[in-house]
C-alpha cells in the first residue's frame, strides 16, 4: 500500500519548496530591513495557553496531542500566542520596544481550500512596547514593503482597515453592551453569510435597528470616508478609536488604504486598529492581517504592554503570484555535473567533484555507472549547467572536457585549471 | 500566571535563533554543493505510516494527536520516513537517483538532556536509487564537508562505521537466526548499559558464548582493522557486508573513519552500511548518523529501490561548537537607527528610514518618542551600527547628522546624499 500525506497538509517537492523559500527569504529580508529580528518557538504549547484568549472557533480547530506526562498539549494555531509568551518571559530584562518576527508552520483543523491548508506557513511580525501610531504604521508599511518586494502594488492590492474601539463604540449605541463582542464576531463573518442570515443572527443579539448596523459596516473607501464616520454618534471609545485610526493613516502610504468598517478580524485579542490585505479583484483569501492587541501580554501574566503585529500567509500569496506570473524562474540544478566515462575513472571523478566543490560550486556526479548519453539525460533533467566529462584519454593529458549544457559548447580544461 | 514553554522544547530568542540559522544555512549550502535539493513535508503523518517500520522504542516516543476525522495522526520523529513516502509518490515520474534534503523540526517524547530536546531539528539527507558504494561515500563525504564547514576536523571528530549485513552475518553464527535482530538492538544499547546487564540480556537471546559477541563488537580502529574481521567466520551475508564496507571506505577520506562493529543504529530499517559521527573525546552525543535502507521504499508501497542517507542533529553540534568557541560573532542589529529629536520631525524621520531601506539597508527607528540619550541607549542595546539624528535645525539645512556608534564619529550628510 502507498501512504498519502495527511489530508489538507502539503508536501513541498523541490520546485514548490524553492518557491516557498524564495518567498519566505524575501519576507524575512523586508522584516529585517525594518529592524525586526527572527525568533522561533516549539510547535507544541500547553493547551492552557492556547485556549487562554482565543475565539471559540479557533479552540475547535486546535490539534491537541494525547496526554504525555502531566501536561496537556496542542499544536500552535498562530505565532502571536507563542511570541507573546516568549516576550512575557523576558519582559523585565529587555529594552522596549521588542521587535520580533517568525516564519513557521502552524496547524488548524478546518475544511481545506485552495490557499488554505491544515498546515500552513506565515510570516508573523510582533511589536511589543509601543502604543504610538508609528508602531501600527511600521507594521502596515512593512506589509506594503513585503508586497512590493514580490511585485504586488496598489494596482493589485489594498489594505482594508478598521479600529476595534471605533466599531465597538459605534455598536455599543445599537445593542446591549454585553452583546457587542458577539456582534463584532458576526460582522467579521458577514461577507461569508447571506444578508437574511446576518439579520437573523443580529436580531438574536437584540440589535434594535439592523439598518443602523448595516449603515455603519457599509462605510468603505479611501481614508477620506472617515468624514462620514464623524456623522455617526461617537461615544468616548469610538472617538479614541477614530483618533488611533486617523493618526496611523497619517503615517502610511494612503494609496494602499481602504477604510472598511466591516473588517473586524476573528481573533478575540484585538483592541485597536485591525486590518487585512486583499487583492483588489477579490479573487483570493486575505493575503495578510493584523492589528493591535494591547491586553494580551497582561492576560499571559506579563506587565501590561501595548502590542501590535500582523501575519502574512505564504499560501494565499503564492497562489496569487503564480496566477499572475510573478514568480521568477528559480534555478535548482547544480552548476556542474561530473560524468565519469567508465568505472576506471570513478575515483578520479569523485576527486574532481570535490575540488570543484571546494571552490564553493555545487556539483552532482553520476552514482549509477551509466553510459555517457544516459548521464547527459540525467544532467539535463536536474537542470545542471555544465558537464565535466572525465575519460582516460583526457586524463592521460591531464585534462577533462567541459560541456555547457544549454549551448552544447565544449572545451578542454587542464586539471590544474579546473 | 506566566506560561512556560512545553517541557523539553526550546524557545529560540534572537541570539539562539541566529546561531541555529547560521548552522542550518551552512549545512544546507553543503548539501546543495553535493547536488541535493531541499524538500519539506508536514509535521503530522498518519499513525500507520509512522509505525510501519520503526523500532518499538520509537513508537512509544511518538506524539500522536486526538483523532480528527477518520485519520489517526502522529508527529514525525524523523525525516527519512516522510521523505521516503514522498519519494514513493513520485517514483515513476522522476529520474533516478533522487537526492533530497530537509532541515526541519521533529518530535520525540523522551527524557530531555543537554543536546537532546523533545522538539529537535535535523538536517536529513536522503539518496534514492543507487546501490553503489559511491552513493554511501557521497553521504559520508557530505557529513565530513558539513563538519569542516563549521570548523570541525579529523582532530576533533570521527565517523564510526559498521555494516548491518556484516554484523548480522557474524551474529547469525552465534545466536538463533530469529534473535539476530534483537541482539543487534542490544549491541546498539551496549555502551549505555553495564556489561553484567549486557551479558544477562544476551543470555536471554540464547547467545551461546558471550565472549564471541564481545570479541566481534570490540573490533574498533582505522580501516585496517577490517583485516581482523576477515579472521572471523564469514558467511555469505557477512562477506557481502564486508565488501560493501570496504568499497565505500575506498571512496572516503579515511582519516575520518573508525571501523566499529558495535555501531548498529537503533532504527529497524537499516540494511547495509551504518555510521555515526562522534567527537573524539566522547563528550557529546552523536553529531550525525546514517546508513543504507534498501527495503524501506518497498515497505512503503514503492518499487524496490536502494536508498541511503543520514541526519545531522543541530542541537548536539551547537553544544559542541559553543564549548569549543567555534560559533562566530553574528550581527543581528540593524545597520541604521533613525533618531527623531522630537515629535515634530517624526513624519520626516519615517520618510528618511524608508529611503535608506529602499537602498537595501536595515533601519530601525524610535517608536516611543524618547529623548535622544534614551534613544542612543536603545540603539546600542540592539546593536545598531549608525544613528541618523533627525532634528529641525539640520532639516532646515537639508541635512541630518550620522553618528557611528562604535567610534562616536559624527558627520553631517545632505538629505539627497543619504
């Protein structure tokens, strides 16, 4: 019997791996350019931590392991939770702000779709210790830098932004306070359900006039639509949220920005600006998402610390880049392929391969004692650039034949010149 | 309450991460130089696959997850099993040999020790499709290249090598055939248990004369000790094993080799040469280990295919390199730190930061609106190289002040020259 990979989890063969590596190297490079340093955490966390401050939906999606020893463990579903735990552990001894990123897999048990697997990789960027809008702006500008780095511009993508305080403040005027959080969760799902279903669920939350909610969440447009928001009844919380949003937008590249009051972000831990990056055609899942989570550090046992961050999913962006032809041709083959003409020159061929490697080049060599024409086929199939043909006659003259695979051009090269 | 990382699993803060990254980049670079290409597989595999051909010890160590849907899943305990599954899936459509490597974490529930965590990273190198000694030699030569790359030479390390056919053939003369595999497993543990315990367990396997076993497994030394082996009674299997071993050793750098007939490798799937790399002082756990596993592809549902490979554990080698002072100083700080003198120049400072980034440099910037001296402290703490001081007076002259942190040297730089 053959074994399959686990449902919803992907193997990355050399070509797919090279694309993922190209993308993650580009993202990491941008994060470093913005002064973030990379960290990593275990795949497993205590179930207590994972369920401490996550929405119910996420809890159901955790892969948890059979109990080993005294701890109940689960596989991480994001990187913000582990990085916040890591921050709390070193909070006292580290100068603020702390700027970290991680690029790593995580796991969620949910229906697999194109661009959404049960194991998926994200770049996760976290910034602990600054409540200022320039911290949020740094994150948003870094998303833009990442997108531009791989060839996506404001022609193709937009960042939809909202503020949790603003939306919660506005909604507090329309539903009983205890139902505000649930209404936010409902709004977060609103694009995925019918308007009847939305109305039904909103009614269950004691929304007096659905139209008032609809009016709020239909605010969408460039930064200037914030003018419309000022016409709503703004309580103190809503005003604070609006101020956070405006002062952040002042520091980012506005051509990338769409204010959208229906953006809420599912996770329960957001407290301020929230945003998601989408392709403008609306063809793909969110490419990135993030926001401010000023309460999480305290909830995880640390001293109250403002925090903000975002994640970029590698799969959705790869799907989009592939369809747009924006993934460059990546070389994977070795620079040299050493082809022994027969067994007699095998040892010498291995020596020659080692010599070329010692100059920092990548070198493959025949391991099946094949005839030369079969070796040429193989060298072609792996994408080698040059073949070094090692034969007795050449060796007697202290030379080998080097053939460029693309052009077929051959030349004799002295052994001490190789 | 504060949350701890899971017992036996490590967080990698920026410094530790940088070391791990330095090491894994070096290892990946060497693997590529030998013509291997990188792949990756999910953390989870079906429990059926994981338990198909592993020793009992390994089975007990698997972290398996609560059943989700119809599949029973477990976390991988090595990378050979998943890569072999991946090979089987593409076997028909791919030219042989297939040369892959992966660098990734894996999980085993066992007692944590220095250099052995419950989550650990390995470079795993697999070579499918060649039964020839040059394939084994390629693997061993790659181990040597990896070690030399990070500064370890034959002064510090040695590769202990044996052959499963040789040892099994020799032992088949001393115990009932059905107990040979178990005796090999016992020999594999022999260094960790007392000689009384060894004798007791060997007796339970119907070993006639313990001394004969002792004599065999005490064969240790440079490649020339194979002369001694020829004095033992060699059946056809043992002879085949000896030939495999000798023809491989002819193609590797012999100064790194110790023949050691007590090396068996715990995993049940090895069929030919087996080897482990150790420091010569015997202070550390095995740095690398591998061997030939010609039956695994067929057992996983593929067409019978010879295969060989090895793994290098990142943790043991890091412990050794650290103690020997062989880990280079790694720079983690940004090249520039932009310091706004006050809030009035914040927006301009962000612009300057972006401009320097657009030249490919890494740039951090104050996010806490601190006084200049506090900013200097912070820039120092993160290891920045240069500070760009942005003040109104300078800006009025279209310039900024750039200060080298190490020397304290300052110069004025025109805005259009930055």
